[in-house]
């Protein structure tokens, strides 16, 4: 439904391009757009440079020098795990662009360490340094940043093209509006407020906003990534568990828990009893460098007085949803355009099936995708804006957001935000519902989620500040419905989608599942290799 804009905006700004989200994807998008001559505004829910999941972590990056054999190994590494849904054309592009852009970071002064042979080691980025540098770089090229200003809904013109967004400033409570000729959604994934490290700003807002403007999702069944964390903390950094032994309470080793598919073993065990870990496979000589590499991994242990190398500690699995899953907004060509004119998607907000199929993009691919898709979306959006005719008059914009916004006067109930959040979490957190999926479980969950959607649809929100949380809650309900609707359609086990009723991978289902819709959710299949057009003119150059 289109709504006429009110005029009570504290800020009313204009730009060529609006970037929503200031993580790696958003900042690379803003940088490439501004470097192409566009006037760019970037808005973030938090403080750009410190918010989102990359800022809080060490980021392994899919950085592979242009050596044919090394690139071939890199491409093959997750093809089978991802259920053969990835696309080598996209892998090649991402490997090329990531290599160029990471080298650009070195030129900007990112302090890459050197390896044993004195060569720079560029396969990992420390979140705080990386994102501080990205904030500086986008300011240098003239990007205007609005911090603490979550976007709540998109604006569209008479032809349905996206023309900006509106939102609320968290600090003043006032509303802002940015009119733009292209908009890039880089709002990250959805981790359902599970408190996984850096993820509590990632509530699927971008999916909801994009869907309201008519965009589609893809791969939403690949949305059940869980990160290991100590049971007493929310730090879901998982690299060092490669050196862990997992045991039952009595100290007996849990068979298979340390393998590549060990999450399922851990989850199955957690359904019955506690699981413990100890990092006893890390040699004495490695331990100091591990502390240096990921200091915040050790913080919860230091606080609890536990030495994780010599003492066992209880672990749990926290939902990271689509953050380290691969589903997201469907992009239709090499430019990272969505199916809606003027709207682009990048980073975790977009599907990552193209480079890692249905298996997690964490550990390397996601970081590379954020860099590359961010860069391409910014450059393409700038080219798109440049191609448009000079505007004679201000386009007539309307807002398209509905659920969780306060403008509808005919709603009867107060939006019970906390209850809604708990209700959606009750459907997506439990391993027995989301990790070990069954036809019956998915159908029952979906029925409850559909009912929840109907309830919030007729609920009233009264203040600007309340809208922020209500929109997050609505986005989570919408995301969960696309997830489970897609999961029901994928009647097989592929990538991270484990279906207990269909435990085998079915060669007849080697396709994507595209989903969308709000009141009525739909899912359809899409064959591989059908990104509608490949824009070869978008070169891999910084
Ligand atoms: C603990 C952990 C470790 C990880 N380690 C790795 C790794 O080693 N290698 C790897 O490849 N990947 C890793 N990942 C995944 C990786 O961090 C993400 O893929 C990457 O950060 C995606 O970048 P992004 O810019 O799309 O999203 P994010 O970095 O999450 O940024 C999204 C931004 O959008 C903002 N935002 C959200 N909603 C709104 C809104 N409504 N309005 C305005 N702004 C909004 C947020 O505040 C945030 O700044 C890890 C993830 C986690 C959780």
C-alpha cells in the first residue's frame, strides 16, 4: 500500500544514492558510488565503523592471489558442501574483486601483518581497525553519514522505482527522510536478536523494506546457521574451536563433534545434556599468538577465571540465522540490482548462494562477498543514476512500509513488541525446529508465524521510538515466514538445510528457491545460471 508522506521530518535530505547500513558492504558501496562522482548519504542504525558483525570480529577473507591452481582449489572448496548451488562466474568475479579491494586496503594503510617469510598476510582483517578505516575513507570521498538513524521504510515514485527512505534518529527521536535516485540495502542479515556477537542490530530490516517495495528473496531455507559460544557468553567466534576437543559431562569425547559437520552432533547432544569444550589441541607455542589474533575471544574466559586451553567449559549454539547462512534478497544481474528499479542489495542483505550455495558463507566467503557486492552495487548505482535524465521536477514519492509503523489509524491493538519477539524466537531458536527440520514441525511453526503476522498487521504503534523495535519485530516475523515457507518447499537435505523426512540430497532439486510476499508468502523454483543479464561493462577495477 502506498502512503502519502507526512511533513513532520526533522531532516529532509537529497542525494543521488542512499546507502542503508554501514558495515563492510555499505561502506564499500558508499565508497565506490562516491568515487564514481555520486552524492552519497549513508545511514546506519548504530555508529558506522563500530556496528554490525564485522566490526566486532576478526574477519577471515576469501583473498586468493590470481594463481590458477590456487583459485581452482578455492572455488572447489565449498561446492559440494553448498550442495552445488554456487556459480563459478560469480566466484571468479568475487575472487578478482576481493583481491583488488583488499590490496587497496593495504594502500590506504591497513596494518596487515607479515607471514614467516616476511610476505604480507592479507587473508584476515581485524574488525575494529578495518571498519574505522572504512569510515575514514568514505568521509574522505565526501559521503555524508547519519549515525544512530535506522531506516524504517522505503519511498517509491509513481512508477514503483525506489526513491529513498525514511527513518528515525535514535538520539533525538525525530524522523528523517532522504530522497535519492538509487538506494542500496546493506543492512546485513537476520540473527533474531540471539545476542550472537555483533548481531543484535541485524534483524532483517532490509529484507522487510525491500519486500514491501516488491523485491524477492532467494535461498531463505539456508538460514539456520548457529555459532558455538561458551554457555556463559555471547561470543560466537568459532575459529579456535578447530583446536577443541568436545566432551560429555563425564569427560568422554563426543564422536564427530569436532568434524566439519560437528554442529549437528553438538546440537543433538545439547538436546539431551551439556556439552563441554577445551582448546587442548592448540600447542603451547600457538597460544600467545591466538590471544593476539582474537583478543575478545578470550575476554569471557578471563572474566570467568577459566583457562580454555587447560580447563573444560560448557558450550552452546546461538542462532546466527542468515548472517552466517546464505539466504537474502535476490539480485538479478552482475550489478547487484534487485528486481525493483532503483534498488540494489549488497553483503549479507543479499543472497550469497551464488558463491557458497547452501552452506555457510562465514569464515571467508561472506567477508569477500560484502567487499565485492558492496563495491559493485555502489558503482552500478552511480552508473544508473548517471543514465537517468535530469529531473525537471521533484518526483512524487510515497512510503511503502506498513506493519509496525504508526501511520495507520484503523488498527485496534497495541503492538506487543516484546511478546512478538519472544514468539518468533520460540519458533526459530530451538535446534529441534530449525536445525533438525521436519514437515510437521515446519508446518506447525509456519502456522503460528502466519497467525503472528496477522496479529501484528492490525496492531498500533504510537511513538517514533517504539516504531524502531516494532519494525525489527515485524522484520523478524517476515524473515521467519520466508525461511520456513522455503524450507517446506525444499523436500531434501542440501547445504545447511537438514530435513529429517528427506535426509538425502535430491538431484532434481538442484535449483534456487525464490520467495516473497507479505500477507501471502509465495515460493517458486528458479533454475541455476539464470541471472537475467550479465553486465560485462562493470569491470573489476578500483
Ligand atoms: C562472530 C562472527 C564472526 C564472523 N567471522 C567471519 C569471518 O571470519 N569471515 C567471513 O567471511 N565472515 C564472517 N562473519 C560474517 C561477516 O561478518 C558478515 O558476512 C559481514 O559482516 C557482512 O557485512 P555487511 O556489511 O553485509 O553486514 P554487517 O557487517 O552486519 O553490517 C550491517 C550494518 O547494517 C546496519 N543496519 C541494520 N539494520 C539497519 C537499518 N534498519 N537501518 C540502518 N542501518 C541498519 C547495522 O547497524 C550494521 O552496521 C562473521 C560473523 C559473525 C557473527
